[in-house]
């Protein structure tokens, strides 16, 4: 569930997802949409067993001690079902707030170190390159003293860091089967460096999904959604590279968006691109596309809701007709 939708919709989606047998529900925190933390808190109180993921916050706009406080509180509310997602944040949004320092990996590493210390419930003193704690201690006892932290990075070094210190990885929307294989290669490299095993490591993959027998309508809905995000994608980055979208295309998206040329942007994002970047089409087509992602190594595919679709009905369809035919 993204901040495009009201929190009440998120609450209903959480209940339906649990009722229809989903393993987890994820809430995004995109700036400047609705915040992710209220979604988690609300969903925690209306569900009993489904895991609730925050995907993701960044290491700039919160101090890790505050992130630990929020995690521990929500984890108490939902009885240890929270998953904490951390990523570098979209540079465009970070720059709008004057927070981008171009050291996301180093900052993330220290952020995780401090967060894990604070969640133990002990008295924490820390003086690092990015963060300071002076006698920081939660005044309540956390229900869990080990934080499951999943990292969300697109590039090879960020994915390697996920394998080195994370409990899972969260890939961005527009993930392809080819990119999933690339992500696992980098995660394994990080795990090998740290001498870790990946038996319980979770690869979470966000998949914008439009289920519609009318392919043209599905493509148009997915294209409108793609226009919100593609102009901010990394030109020549691995995500776009594995989707077959070159740097020149991404730069053209950005330029058209900045100049307010909406019709041109629609033309630039071709049907072929949409079919590569999103799960679109009738039920059979969607099952095939998701199966390819799962076969590539995504053990937790996540349907990313698209404006113009009904997330509740999509969740019901996934539970009844898609999930039983995957894997």
C-alpha cells in the first residue's frame, strides 16, 4: 500500500490480505505522500498474524534512535510481526529537503548499527561519523531485541551490503527476472564477505500490477503510474538496464516531466516498456509474469497497488486465483 491511498484503505487492505492468506503486507513511505508509520500502526491493530513491513524509510530524515523507538512501539502493537525496511531514499526527494549527502551506504551501515543497539533496550552511547547517542535508552522493554532489517538498494554495492548485514532485500518497483538474478549475485557476494549463510534471507520484490482482460486499458493504467516514478529512475542504473530501458530513455523521461510535457512522456513510455516494467494483462498473463520473477529467486513477490485499480479486489484475486498457481 502506498501513500497515494487513504490510510483507511490501507487498514481494509491489511484485513483482506490476512483473510485471503497473504504472508505479508507492505507500506511504502514515499515523499510527499501519506506517511508509512501511520499505516503500520493502524494495520497492527486490525490484524493478528500477517507480517507487516515498512518499505522503506531512509537514514537521513530520522535519527536511528527514533527509528528504533518507532519500530519497537509498532512491534509491541502487532506482537512481533514488524519488518523494518531501510533504503537510501530517492535522491530527488532527499535533495528537496536538503538531506542528501551522497554517502548512503556508509550512513546506512551506521544507522543499522545504532538502531540495533537501541532496540536491545540498553543504555547506548555512540559517537560515529553520522550519528551520536548520549545515554539513549528506551523507557519501555522492547518485545524483541533483534531487529529484522531489510535493505532496499538498487546498485551492486547496496545489494552487497544487504547480504553482508541485512536480513533481507527489497527491490524497487520495475524489477524484472533478470534484475532479481543480478540482485542475488550481489547479495551472495556480501554474505560471503561476512561469512554469513542466507538460509533465511528474504528477497522482497515490488511488482506494479494491473489485472485486466483489456490489455490496452491495462497498459494505459500502468503507463500513467509509471509516469510518476520513471522520470526519477537512475539513468543507466541496473534496474533500468535489466529492463531494457537505456540511459537516454530515462533522461528523456526526466526532461519531459520537468518541462511538464505530459503527452510526450506518455509517448516516450512505450507499450513494450510498460510490459517489461509492470505486471499487466489478463489473469493468465499476470500469473506467467509473476512465476518468472519467482523462478528467478523472488521468494516474496509484493503486488504494488496502482492508481486506477482497486487494491482490495486485486488482493482478493491474488489470494483466490494467483497465489495458488505460483510456485
